[in-house]
């Protein structure tokens, strides 16, 4: 709804998208909503972003993703 901050695409076509950056002076469309990570499979005919669930015990209220990168081993 409010756009993404960054995207990282793996060689297999899976894309990880960070969203929800809150930065002083930057308008936020959802100031009370925590940041999110989405997954999109670019191999699908009609790809759609799906929100990934973040593990329990993680402080979601302060999650403010700025960028994203992946490591493939």
C-alpha cells in the first residue's frame, strides 16, 4: 500500500521486499504500522507479494527495515 524501501532478487527468481521505513521528515502512510518483509515469486505468471511472518520474540513494534540483502551459500 505504501510502497517498498528495497528489493533483493535471488538467482531462482524469488524476490524479498522490505517495506515500512520510517525516517524523520519522510511522510509515513501508516505511522503506527511496523515494517514488513514480503516475498514474491517472479517465476509465476501473476506474481504477488506475500507478507512473511516474523518469528515470535522479535520486537515488531520497532521493526523499521532500511534496505535488504540476501546471502546464498
